[in-house]
């Protein structure tokens, strides 16, 4: 492996420094959340083709400028990172397609018209030729694209497997990088087992817990604000964004690096993360934390217990109608999944703001939260 | 139609569509009448996954983004290219890597087929995600399609597992370390992993039921490191077990799309 790469042209440094700063986890994450909700709010403007094209051009310019950075250039040309770019492009495209039609339909409803899909559904079409031809043409294009990709880009093959020599950083396949990123904030039993399990159980539970009968068979946003916002938040912010972070912003030792910051294996970070028990006993009460875990960890337990009892109780009041619609069991399922989902950003912000390591820390039983 | 076209069509009508061979294969004339267009879909094993007619919105690309069909198409491409790769690959540490090297260097179209399989797998993961996104955005998961959505979620998981088990097979540095990182998490499974919460509670004094040689990660890898048995296990899962389960669930998925009715505005 070669050493760290250079910084790129001098005249770019102010810009590169700025972007590196924006890439800091807390700023990137907060910025993305604000952008996400802002985009939902201003969707009507954003889906207008000239605006969308403007954004695409801006992103392309940003991409090509970024290639001036040797660090980014190195990562961008890794064959196995190609799916990340395709993911960004395709996800952007379909999100735009969905919202373009949703905005259009919502406007039609306001004018007392039926959805565009409803109009089209009036007519029945023969599958041959109307669907078969589309399928055949699309399949041919996709096949051609895969062939072109396979001719142009060679699937990597590295050195023979060597269990004694671990690469730094050792990364999971790109589609699991979101989970690997979560490992920074939670122990493996949460990031690698509990959270993925709850993604699956949450997805399966979703149809049974969405009492809203509207919005079947057509694109809309206004009739399904809550469901769409939550789902897209999970998909775009907690999954796609974290994959991007894991790919481009995590270097040796899984340290954080700005987009253009060379991956220096010797980057030293002063890691003085502190457990909640230390904050409570040492900083607040001014004594040594008790040795027995059940004495030492009760503040953490209380906090977590409170989170999973007080919050649902509050939610039954705040979302009374929703609660009545769903009933106790289904409401609990929804709230528990939402609370676990939110616990990820909460832990992130606690880490970034007060260097919190663990809320509950019982290493003897590998029970760290 | 042009005069030449008319002539061609006339010849086809008279000598091809009326011929014994054509009729034995297709059992109906060229699909340009309503009757034949219905028959072509109903009488063909592959096309009859579709109904003969669909509501207008369901045919449009902007509704389905073609993502469900493409998920299946990618599965087919991967099956075909994967069978090709299987001819040249032996799942043991001494052969796996050299087989891939030989495949790239000596086998005609070997490099190309490997690339198709690799990039196709990445593409399939993405396409299945986007298919799920479209089903969500059109509210198609709501009653009566809840169960088919659940089948889809399992298909999504299988797609990821297929990709993940395939990652190990080249037996290079990328492979074993990505799988090491991935499977290390299994160590931490509550009660079932030896570094998972609760695992140390199962047992008595020094006698532990769940330890590094009996936990779920060990079962997955057939050992405590990513070694020969892990390679064999992942190979069998990747080439036999997971595709069979996925194929079976796809059959259920497609059947249910027809039985539940394709989503449509009321
Ligand atoms: C290997 C994976 C999959 C394959 C091959 C597949 C295939 C298909 C196909 C061909 C359709 C027909 C309509 C269309 O093209 O959109 C469809 C519809 C559907 N899929 Fe999938 N699918 C897969 C995964 C999923 C996943 C991950 C989900 C959801 C989590 C899902 C849920 C559904 C539902 C609910 C429908 C009915 C849509 C409607 O009626 O509008 N599928 N699927």
C-alpha cells in the first residue's frame, strides 16, 4: 500500500477545507436532516424540471471538482465503489419521479380532479403488446448497461486471502456499510443484531400498522405525510447517507476523514469518551462510581426505562387519534420501532456533544448500550 | 403499412403462421388481433405470469419503474452467469483463488462472465431496494397486499445474503476481511453469540454452553475463523440453498401479485 496521497492543487485548498469541515459527522448529519425536511417542504419547487436539472448540474460540477482531490479521486476510481455512485444517481432519479407525480396528483386533488393514475386506469390495455414491449426494451437496455459496465470495469481481485494480515480499514460490502457505521455508536449486539432485526421486523409490520386507507395505487405526499416522511428518513438518512459516510469518510482505523482529507494511518484522535455512570457519579455527585454494576448503572437503566415507557405514554396523548385507530398492541409496535430508530441519531448527538460512550456499561455480560 | 411490409406479412401469414410447426408451438396466429393478443399471454408459460389485460396506469413505466420485473431479470442474469462460473470454480482455499485467476486469464469470456456476475449482483441489490421504494411510494403494501409485502421483505433479505455469501468465494483479501467484519457481528447476538449479552448466563460456573466454539458464529462459519469450512458453507448457501429459497419465494410473490390484484386507484 502506498502512503497518504497529496492534497491537490493549491488554489482549491480553501474550497477543500470548507467541504472537509462540512463533512464532519455532526455537521454533515445535521445538514442532511435539515436538507431532507426542507426538501419535503419545498418539494413543489424542487421537482420542477429546470430546478431539478440545476441541482443535477451542480452535483456534477461538484463531482468533477472533487476529482481534483487525489484522495477523492483514489476512492472514486475503486471499482467496488461504482455501485455507490449508481446508488446516488438512481435513488435521486426515482425519488424525483415519485415526488414529481405526487406533487402533480396533490395539485389535481386540490382542483377536485382524480389522480393521473386514476384517469389512466379507466382504460384497459392488452399486455401484449403494451407491457411486453416495454419490458423487452427495458430488459435490453439494462442488459446492455450491465454488459458495458462489465466490459469497461474489471471486478477487483486482491491478494490471496491472508488471515494474518488485516487491511486497514477492513470494510464490509458496501450495502452493509450503514450497519458498520452504526457500530461507531452502538456495540455489535445493537448495531449488528438488534437494529438490522428491527429494520426487518419494522418493514414487515409496516402494512399492518398503517391505518391510512388513502394513497393506494397512485403517488401522493399530502395524503400520507407521516408514513412517507418516516420511511424516507429511514431510507435516505439512516441507510443511504450512512453508506456514503462509510464509503468515503471512513479511513484507516475507521477514523473519520473529510471528503478530501488524505487517509493517514497515523491520524491520532484524542478519544476520551465517557460513560454515563462516570458523568453521574464522578462529575455530578463527586464520588467514585460503585464497583457493583447494579449500583453503578442505575442512572442509565432509569434513563432507558424512562425512554421506553414515558415516551410511549406521552405519544398516546400527543397522537390520540392515531392511538385510538391502532389500538394498544399495534400502537406499541409502531412506537417501539420509532423509538429504536430515533435512538440512533440520539446516541450520535450524545457522542458528538458530550462524548458519551455508553449509557449502560456492564462489560461482564457484554451488555453495553 | 408499406407495400413491402404487406408482401412480407402475406408470405408469413400463408407459409409461417399456417404451418404445422408454428401452430404446434404457438397454437395461435400472430398477436395483432384482440383474440390472439389474449391467447399469446394466456398460452405461454412465461408470459402468463401476466394477466391478459391490465389497467392503463399499471402498464406505464412511471408507475412501476419496471423495478420488480428488473429484480427478476437480474436474478435470471445472475443464475446464468453463475452457472457458467460454477464450471470453473472449486470451493476450497487451495483452489478457489487460483480458479478465479485462471477464469480471468485463461477461460474464454471468463473475465467478462465474472464481471457480469459481480456487477449484476450489485445492481440487483440496488434494484430490489428501489422496487421496495416504489411499492412503498404507491401505497401498494396496504390491504390486501400486506402479506406479499412481507414476502418481499424476506426476498430483500435473501438478496442481501446471496450477495454477502458470494463475496467470500474469490478467497482474496477483500473477501475474507469483508466476511470477517460482517460475521463478527454474529458473535454479539444476544444469548446465541459468545460475546452477546446474556450468553454467559447460560451454563453453570465454569461450564458455559455458549462459547467461541459453540456459538452462532461458529455454526455459520463451521469454525471460529473464516476458513475452509466457512468457504464451503458459503458456497453451498450461495449456489444451492439461497437461490432455491429465493426462487420459491419469487413464485409465491408472483402468484400473490395476481391473486391480490395489482394495485390500482379506487
Ligand atoms: C428478489 C426480489 C423481488 C422480485 C423479483 C420482485 C418482483 C416483483 C414484480 C415483478 C412485481 C410486479 C410489479 C412491479 O414490477 O412493480 C412485484 C410487485 C410487488 N412487490 Fe416485489 N419483488 C421483489 C422484492 C420485493 C420487495 C423487497 C418488496 C417489499 C418489501 C416487494 C413487494 C411487492 C409488492 C407489495 C408488490 C405488489 C405491487 C402492486 O400491486 O402494485 N417485492 N414484485
